[in-house]
């Protein structure tokens, strides 16, 4: 117990990861707001797909709440929607960290529940992780707050050991959440007949909304690809939580999942879902790993530049 | 000392939270049957989640939504396909609103028949005639489900009417009717059989008075 206590409270882990996931989620949220900007009144407005009264009643019976339900005027809707966009922008750039994070969560929660039919699993898990991350520090890196903090010493309100523990538990919660997600998703696949016999993709790819004519032809034409797709997805999902336990197998878990989601994005066209799931992997890497990767990339780039430079010199000499 | 207590308390809460999450996410089982209402009460709505993505049985039918309108002058339009053009647009470019818009129809239609774990088990048993339908009607056919169904039909009609009014901007539309044509997938074993006919199923909705809904396009 003491060891766990120490580990939780002495320092904040994964600070780069939590900052990166903030930016990735922020950009995805902004994309969501803007790609549907033209249909906003139809999708979430008071006289749109669902009329205001029905929505309010539904939210009430499910003990739910959305700020969009508070007033049925179009003006109110427009104001809330646009405030939501501004908050999402502040969230992305890391301005006024915790306060913005809380507001952003409330606005995203409200938007999602003003129309659940347009959502997918990615929005669902993002909403839950956004909640967990309210307890974490997501503005330590690449943020306006971080930049301002450098300018002047900021006042710390919460005792560091408490804030460290909350931060670390929030990160852990996000990781457990996504592990549970893959584990249940994999388990339910194993329970399905077409997943067992490896023809699941054959059936899914016949559904027009989840396919693309080119990739459908390609995948369905090969029994081998169908098998790799179905069994590969199950394998990647079921093994994910267990591979995370070890320092090195962790990379395999991340690799598997990213490969699976790239496939889902390209073949099935569920790219925002995939982007969300891949973004979550950002929180799995430690600061040292990011730093190592960064220096490795930098070294590689400078090597390339050096070689190019040398080549240039040689060419110059040859020309002379 | 106080800090330590708060942290240890948080760890305990944390563990209970994920214990509940695990039970909530598990397939239907005895613990869920007994304590489901407590677990759901805790998890929903804040931590609501569902990860049966395309499992255990993935969607495999194609739904085409067709709508026709009766204009004020008594004329009835042709059937207008709401689904195909969106799917085409989504094939051409994944980075458009259609990428998500195309999924709404299926979602709303599926929601008409959606049930939770316990209700689903019950209705299976009733269908197998192992249980008496009248005894469980209060769960299987109650007000809340009827309302949910009506809301779903409402959404589909508003969706259709919003589209129809954008197709006939100057016209005075009196009412519209929606049908859903479901085409079942070709079974794997029949894929090279050229004479195979896919099963289709037509779901007809009632005519609905026209309402002015915010335009989708």
C-alpha cells in the first residue's frame, strides 16, 4: 500500500501524453463542430431532427441533462453552440486549464446528448475520458497556460501530493477504461458465430454505410484477408490489456491497435472513430519515451540534412 | 495525514468504480441479473457505454429509406431515395458531413426495436413459448417502450420531411410517407451463385402531416 501511495503522490506521470491527448481530442471536437456547422440547426437545434419538447422529455426520463434543453429559441441554441466552439478552441490550446476542461466537458456532454444518433463508440469513450481527465493536468506541455507559467510563477492551490495522486489516478482510469473497452469488444466478438468462422468482415462489408466498393472487392475476394481481418481484430482487442503490463510488449499492444484502427478508417470509413481511438494511445507513453523519440527524430533529420549537404558539396565540386 | 486519508479513500473509490464498470460491461450473467439495477443506476448516464461494436452479430442488412410526398394540389411525387446519394457521397470523400449523416437513418431505425439485456432475454423466452406473454407484458410492451418507438418514428419522419422540403423548395407539401427497404446480405455460401436472390423486406410507415423542420441541407 505504501509503495502504491508513494508512486501515486510523489510526481505526475505521463505529462506529455496527457497534454497531447488534450490537443488531439480538442482538434477532433473542433472538427466535429465545424464539419456539421451547416447542419447544426437540423442536428441539434430546437426544431431539428428531434423537436425540443420530445428531447427534453427523453432527457428527463433517462435522468440526463443537456444545456441545449434549457430554452427552445433558435437564438439560445446559436449562442450555446458558438460558445461551445470557443471553449473547445480554448481547450485545445490549453488556455485556463481546469476551468476550460470542465466547461468543455459540459458543452460536449450537452451536444452529444442533444442528438445521440450521430455518435459512435469514439464519441462515447472520448466523453468518459474527458471526464477522467478533469482530474489530471493536461496543460503542462504545448499550452498557453504553460507558456504563461514560464513568464511568471503561478500560484498552486492544491497540495502537490494530492494533485499528483489525482492526476495519476485519472491517467490510470483512462488506460483501464480503454482496456475494458477492447476487452469487452473482443469478448463479444468471440461470442459471435461469424466472428468465430472468420466471415464477419464479409458480412460487415456488404453494409453500404460501413464499406467502400474498392476495399470491399479487395477484402472479400480473399478468404485469407477475411480471416486476418476477423481474427486479427479479436486478437488485437483481447490481448491489448495484458500486453500493456510489460514495458516492451506495450509497444506491441499499441502497434496492433493502431494497425486495426487504420484498417477501420480506410476500409470502413469510420475515420473519426479511429482517430479518437488512436489519440487515446498517446496517453500510454512516458515523458522519457517521447523525449527519446524526439531526439531520435532530430538526430535522423540532422543526419539526413548533413548527407544532403555533403551531396550538394560533391555536386558543386563535380560541376567545377 | 489528512492528505493520505483522502488519497487512500480515492484509491478505494477508484477500485469500486472499475469493479462496477467491469460488471456493467460483462455479458449477461447472474450477478448482472440480480444487481443490474444498482449497477446501471450508478453507471448511467455519466459512464454509459456500449462496446458491442459489430458484435456478437454484426449488422449485415442494407436499409434503403424511401420517401414520397403528397403536394397540396393532390399530386404525389415519385419515391425519393434518401440513402443512396449519401452513401455515394461518403464513398467519394470521407471528410464530409455525410460520413456521419449517413448513419443516422440506421441508428433511428434500429432504435425502434432496441431492448436492454433483460428485456431481450425475456422476449426471446416468450417467443420460444417458455414464458407466458401476458405475465410479462408490463416489461415487454409498456408505455416507455411505446414512447421510445414513437419518438424514433418521429425522428425518421422529420429527417425525411426536412429532405423533401429541400428538394421541393417552392412547393406546398401536405404530407409524406416513408418506407424502409431492407435487403439481407448474401450469405457467404451463396456468393458465387449467380441466381441467388437476396431476401428483401419492406417496412411501411404511415402517412405523416408535413411539419416545417430546420433544413438539413
